[in-house]
C-alpha cells in the first residue's frame, strides 16, 4: 500500500491521505491515487477530475453537495484547506477542520458528501489545486451545490487572512 491514512480528530469522516514518496537529487515522485488501493480500503473510486489555478490570496468555497466525494490536493504551491461539516443532522454541524497542503508533500484530503470544501492560496505564486470527484448519476455543478460565505460567523473559521480575493459567489464584489 502506498498510502498512510489518518482520520481527522475534529471531523472523523475526513481523511488525510499521505502517499509514500521517493526522493533523490532530481526531485520527488509519489502516487496520489490508484483505484485498486482505494477499493481495497473501502474508499470511493473517482471518475471526474477538475484542476483550479488560483492566484495568491484567492479564497474559494465553502461549497459542497450531498452526493459527491472529493479527493483534493495541491499540485503546485500551497493552500490552507478547510472542511466544514454541513450536515444539519450531524452532532458536528458547522464544525470545521484545517490543513496546510503543499505540493511537495503530495497529501490529499478525502471529503465525503455533506461536507463543505474551501481553500485559500497561501503561496506567493499561483497554486494548482486538483479535485477528484466520485458521484452517482449526473455531476452537481455550482447551481446545485450549497455555499456558505467564507466568513460566516456561525461557522467561525480562523483563516490566515482577513482580506482574501473572492468571487461573487463566495462573498466578493
């Protein structure tokens, strides 16, 4: 198995997935996903990828839906990754957890349906962020997703900036 999986202490449904890495004088190589490993671990198989390129200080999210698993990673640069429990029936409703994802580590976060996903680019250069998506039927795009403002007081996320670059959907102008 090429992965070390740790459940989050605040939101145990969220998993940090660390790949084993090989490094030498040329750089680093690691595998971020292999379907047979995920199947053997009882994790979803992914069928759809999205790449997002964002400038420094861009904050995206909090977005999600109730049917899509997301496996997210930072392919270049670094991001502050936040996951919020958006399941109204959950004892952890509106609790959140945060990770620092850096491209050189190769870490991924598995986000189940019902959880909101948001990230802030913390690198000076743009960050490249990858979503792997697993869902049944048709993909639920922005119009069919839930959205919470990045600074929703009822959630109280402690972002590392108070002045992010935002889309209109995320509370920008």
